C-alpha cells in the first residue's frame, strides 16, 4: 500500500475529503482516540445526531457515526458501534467504538500502545466516514511523515484525493488485473487472511480464494462487491475455449432465516431431513441434492417454493414472502426471506465478472485462469427470482454431519444457490465476453 494507492481506493469508495492524524500511544480502543480539544471536529465528520447522557459523575454527549474500515480490496467493513464522545468538562472529543461489531477491523493496530501509527479518515458524499490505519514501521507511514504535512484541521491534516474513477475506468482496471493474472500461468493455491497474510489453501473452493488473493481480496470479506464495484466469480472449466460447458457456478451462500433449520440447529436439521452418506462413509449424514422450484428433490424429498412471488407477472406479491423448502407433509424445513436475499443480491451482484479456471493437484494444488472473461451487468433482484422460478437457479447445498453416534458430532454448513454457466445470461440484461 502506498499513499497514492490508498487515496485512489478511498476516492473509489466515494470519499470527497481525506484527513490524517498521527496516533499517540494511548490512542487505542481502551482509551479512545483523541480527536481534538474542542467540538470543531463535528464540522469535519458528519454524524447521525447528538444525544446527551448524564450520570452522578458527569455529563457527556454522543454522536453516532456511519463509519467503516477500508479493506485492501476497496470495500468497506461497517462498524455499527462507532461514535464520537464529547466531554464538555474538559472539553475534548474522542473517537470510540471503532472496533465494536466488526470482525474485519484492524484490532491488532488499534488495541495496543504502538508508536508511529497513522490514522486516515475519508468522508463520503453520503456522510459516511471511512477509516484506514497503518503501522509506524510501514512504508505508507514513512511516506506520510516524509511529507511534513502540517495540521490544517484541528489535530488533523487534510490531504488531497484523486478524481473518482468512473465506470469505464473501473472496468479497465479490472480487466488489466485479470490480464496480469492470466499471464502468470499456474499459481500455487493460496488464500488471503483478514490480517493481510497469505496462507496455503488445499480444498475444492481454493480456485476462488486464489483468484481473490491475487486481487487483494481477503477471505470472509464483507458482503459487498469484490473489486472496484465488481463481484468476481471463478468457476471450473476443462477447456478455456468452451467456457459455457463448465461446472455449476455458486452465486451466493446465505444461511436460512427461518423454518426448522433456524428454529432448531444444523444437527437436528440434518438428522430430520438428511440421509446416510451415499459413498458409504460410516457415521456420517448429508443434506444435499439439487432443489428446483416446484419439484421434489429425490435426495431429500423437499420441494423449493417461492412464497409470495408471481412467476407469470414476475412480481413479488407479499413483501413478507420467502424461498422455502417444504416437505411432502407441508412442514417448512428452511426459508430465506425475500428481503434478505434481495438485499444481498442488490449489494453484491450489480456488476459481475465470471472468470474460468483450471486446476492441477501435482506436485501441489495450482490454478490458472482463462483469457475469456464474461462481464455481466444490469441485474435486478426480480431477475434472480425469475431465474429460480424457471429452474435456471437452484438450491444445491453441501451440508454434512459427521461422527453422528458421538456426543459431539461435527458439522459443516454450506447453503448455496447455483446456476449453470450457460444460464448466466438469465440473471443480467447484458453479458459480454471479453478476451484479456
């Protein structure tokens, strides 16, 4: 990371202003971060309203922020507990709750007493504050200190931001990265942790993790587009010239929001609706099989339904509707509420890049990525439901329960909705094949 790269990412995230503050050793999650000796900082960072709190000891004001941490791939991990605390008795303002409720936050840098750290805060046109912090011994901290920038906004320095990249520029940058990755040839399987460290990966889903690692996308990142507004999806092929003759592509993996699955637990769900392992592996049960709307799955005898959706008019008739798995007796095994599924789809799939890959396992697991990329744009949540109603998108879980005779069985959750490669066009208004 360089200062120029950080500025570009913040601009792409919608930031219009950028401020920086060298942190003192006691600027941490325990002592809070000092934001200034007066309340002028409220003019720099938009808040969602100020409330007063009084106690026998003192009175304070709190201002909730729409705050999030910028991740290396350009997405923002929101922090629900972030706020400014105004202490009128001193007076001073401190930043609090900046790690609360966010697993992707920079906890290692913001919990201790480290010298030389630098905190960067961008402000978007939608009144969100976006943070990024670097260690004192990092290149970006050295670059910042070498500029000898003076504080121009209280305890903060104001820095310039580049012009925000437009849609065409983000597409060019994405294709440039995929061209670079294509020309790398075979890449040893890996995954990028949330701590920024590369780790080995030796599982079937590592093709996606390896591609994401090359793009700077950490594993278990937030449910937002992967790269400059683009959702990047890898899928397996046998031949890079026949990219539509491929294995199914996993679109999303949301956990059920209702039904027996939610009311009980995974173990009870698999024991009730699952089946003995078909490969004969002892002491194991599975829950799998392709579930299509309107048809009972042979493996589970459950039927997927779209409750509250009219396929003829392609309309949601009940806002409280859901995707449901229903038994022959009418029992609801699992549901996914429309609002959660549509919210996920709208946030993450407006623009998608589908990247073919091949895998070899000797001498070690490796992946290479094809030159023909499909860029899919202009989707709508109703297209997703329509594709489900037509059978193009289906539920294809990979849930397992092992050591079922023990007192503590182990389980793996994997609720996934998938689509055949040839049916991607049912989900978007435009799909273009581009050679990188």
